[in-house]
């Protein structure tokens, strides 16, 4: 069963703001006569990489099937097999300012994904597009946080597959 991601207002605002600022600076540099063509080209390349890389790794949807839980991204799909899953439960809301610290990954541009330190959990692999009503998956060696659109349905589907698998 497929579940879409849920994008919160903070992610939307941070993403739009980042795009507007990066593109705005590019056009400002383009009109500045003192900035060389090589410098403009370098900045354009930097801007494309800075905007495209997180977009490619952002979670698009979550799939639950008889093999496990799958996190779909444009580049690379991650699968968490049922035989490694210990627990799937509602984690609730995470405070952006108090509870979560980005170690490596995106901290608002297209979502929150990568390696994070979460208060009360420690190291977590996050695949979030919203910090409201998150799902925690505890596996044998890792913890994951996800943000599916329909949390109750996601949890009941995961529990039914987990109990039969």
C-alpha cells in the first residue's frame, strides 16, 4: 500500500525562500558588471547543485508491502525489511528548535532527511517532509522517522503486515 508524504508550512516556506534567494542572487550577479562570466557560471553551477541535490534525495512516498517498508526517492529507494523491524509507532510532533539537530542532510529544504540527532531518541535516519505527527520505526541497527500523509492508516497497515510477516 502506498502513502504520500505530508508537507508542512515550514518546509514550504523554507523551500520557496531558498529558491527565491538563490535565483535572486544569480540575477543580481548577472546584472553586476564587476562580476566575471566565470564567477557567474560558478555560482550558477553551485545554485543548481544546491537546489537539485536535496530535491533528488527527498522522500516522495512510502510503500508498505509483505517485504517491509519502502522509502521512495528520485535517487535510490530505501527498504526496511520486516525481519529487522522491532517496532513501528506514532512518535508525534517534533519541535524544530528544541528536539532535532541535523548532522548530515537537509534541514528544511524540501523536508528534513538525512542523519539527525533527536532528543530522546539519539541518532535517527529521518525521511520527513513534516515535523507534525511522525512515525518512528525501530529496527535492529537503526531508527527511522517518517512523515506519511495518513498516519493512522499507515500504522494499522504496518502492524497488519508486521504481525503476518
